[in-house]
C-alpha cells in the first residue's frame, strides 16, 4: 500500500517539476538531495518526508494537501473553475502575451 501511495505522490512530483520547467538536478538541489534521490522519489521507490514537503511549500508554493492527496486546500477565486496545473500555466502565458501586446499599443 505504501509503495502505491509513493508512486502516486511521485507522479504529482513529476507534474510539479515539469510545470516549473526544472530538471532532476534542479529539483534535487531545491529539496537538498541528490538528483538520484529525487528520481527515486518520482518513481515511488522512496517516500517524501515532511521536511521536503515544507521545502516545496516555502520555495515553490506547492500546496502540501495537493501533494499528498491530489486535492487543493485553496479556494479557486476564478468563478469556481478548477484548472490543472499545466492549464493554469498555459493560461498565465496567454494572459502575459496579451498584456505585452496591449502595452506595445
């Protein structure tokens, strides 16, 4: 059971890493571990400890509840619409591009 939970959390870690555009080395550095150790976290071989969860929260703003359960503790303030992290990133990029075009005008 624990291994399955570690795999699920590992998939969330991978999604977070990719959303931020980090590689294994950068995530390992951020969490104060080797890139090899971080890879094992993503694969579910190792479980993530509280210290690393706190580092992800303080350094990246990752909601610990999302990391552990897949659900966010934060209320969405955008008309109740819930977005996946990659969708949020795409939306933010579109908004920034739009703002840049308006500033040029």
